[in-house]
C-alpha cells in the first residue's frame, strides 16, 4: 500500500517482543478467587518467617502499605546500605513499575524493564537489592502491599534516592499512541 509521505515517515509500530530479563527479578501471577459477593487472594504463605514456594530464599522482616495518589511518580530509589529485597503486590489500582539493574557485577547491568502491577490481576514482583525501582500510579491511584527482608529504621534510613528522571523522563511519559 502506498501511503502519504508524511504518514509513512511518522508511523511507528508497537513492539510485542519479550522484555529483557533482569538477573534475580521474579514476577508471577497470584490467584484471585472471585465470587459475586467479593474476592479472596493469598499474598504470602510463611513458615518460620520464610516465604513458602518462592524460587528465591526470602525471609519477611516487615510488611508495609503504600498509597499512591493518581499519577504519582515515586522514583527512583534503592537500598545501598544494607541488603533489602522486596516483594511487591498491588491490591488496588495500578502501577507502572520500572526496574533498572545498577549492580556493578551483574550480567544484566544497565537493563531497564517495566512491569504493570494491577489489583485486577494481582501478581508478585520480587526486587533484589541493587535494582533501582520506581513507579507511576494509574488514573485511580494505587495501594501497594510489600514485604521486605529488612526493617525500616528512621534513624538510619536505607532509602537511596535518584532523580525521578535519572534513567530518562520518557520512562514516565503517558502513552498517547
């Protein structure tokens, strides 16, 4: 088909190829049991503080909630002082999550990957230490439930912050395609 020259130059195509993996990052869907009167979902099964059935050893030391207002960008941060791995699950609303591997010795160093976490189709996202992470809340905001294998210490916070656009402002651009 012959297209108008301006259209031919401006046209782009959606990319459906598999996103690049990041070493140690794990994501899998959770089962949400739905009924007319509501729903039930297991978040984690623990035995002696360890998550059962998880492919990576993970001992939950703290479970927290974070509320994000619509459109909120909370990026980027990581935990450089002490190992702090996290297990994220959005239980309401949606988050566009970006992960960037900043570990100097990682085979996937520099790799960027996005995930869409949603309360409608809940999943677990395991974020290992050394992977910078951030999110943008969807149009309804979001409620994020997450477990950590370290405890928050307000007198010595382990929250290293990078500018929200450190890896590129285009990561957070609204899709207007």
